[in-house]
């Protein structure tokens, strides 16, 4: 599936020499001397590079699929673009707001009602109270949880939590959408409803960053792919070529 609007010439995301390093052991500590050591010397035995030397640009309106095995840096890359985490080296520039459909239930408060969580979460993402008022019924109707509006969030099933989270985040007006396997929970009918919503957003010219292990979904939404392996970007090409390369290397997505 291709976006109805052809990608423009404006760069929406620019990633230059990006790298991010994590600790395997929480007890690992850096010494004062390490701060002045060379880059290689600063990598201690208890640390590893989740991503390194990653370079690419995304044009406004492009639909990008991120492909790779588990643990190869896909979700970390989305978090860099969402600016939830920052690179240890290089730069990540995002020109425009982001609607992050990654770990989407994480910002919800268990003891608050569904209604209060809608206002809280949408407000934290920049929607005014008036805008939330105008869209509240639409959000609840999409999530199909009208009978649970005043129920504490903690009493919802995992599928219902994903429904309300997707309904809120997908109503944001941000130009960039990040989607990371968030729809694995829930019934097939609602998942298709969410996919239709993503297609509507793409048709409106949004930029999509999409992580999935489903070859079918990648080919449905994306026109271009980024293939990550061992923290490196090994291929940036049309999505079908990227999927075929991954399948040749590892089997299926």
C-alpha cells in the first residue's frame, strides 16, 4: 500500500552517525578517567552498542518499515526518533511532532478512570482541553469501551488498554507516526480497524515509521525499508527488497 500523497522533498527525520550504548550490568560504573579516554576505550566490558554508525534520512510522507531480528536495535531506533532516549554519539533530528504508538499503555495511570486517562494522556501530548472535549466521544467510540468510561484503568483487560491507547494517540495531529508492534494484543477485527486508521493517516500525508515481524503488514503499509542487524543499518532500500534480503538471511520476518 502506498500513501496517496507522494513523499515530499522536506526532510522529516535525519539520523547522522547515531549510536547508543547500554549497560549489561547495572553495577557497571565509569571512572573519571573514562570521560577523557577515546571512544573505544570508553566502551567498558559491561557495555554494548545497541546501535552504531546509523545514517539515513526520511522525507515527509514516506512510509518506512524497520526490519530485523529481536534485539537488533529496531525499538531502540524508534525511541531515538521519539526522543525518549538520546544518542551517545551522532545526532537525531526530528522536524515536527511525533505520535508514538510505542509502549502506548505506559503513560496511563492505573488508579485513574478511563475518562481521566484520556484527558491526561492527550493533554500531555499537546491537545488542549477544548480539543479533547471535541474528540472525546470519537475516541471512546473508536475504542469500543463506552461502558467503561468511568472504570479505573487498572481494571481493563490488556486488549481494552491497547484500544483506548491507540484511540487517543491516533487522534493526535502530529505529522510523524511511530508504530512498534503495539497491536499484537487484541482481537483481529479491532486490529484491522486500527490498520484502516493508519492507512487514513498515510493518505493524509503523515510520515510512518513501522516496526513489525509481519511481512504482510510491512508490505501493506511501507514503501521503503531499513534492515538492522547487530545494531548496524545493513540495507536501506525499497521494502520488498529489504524483506527479501532479511528472508534470505534468516528465514521469515
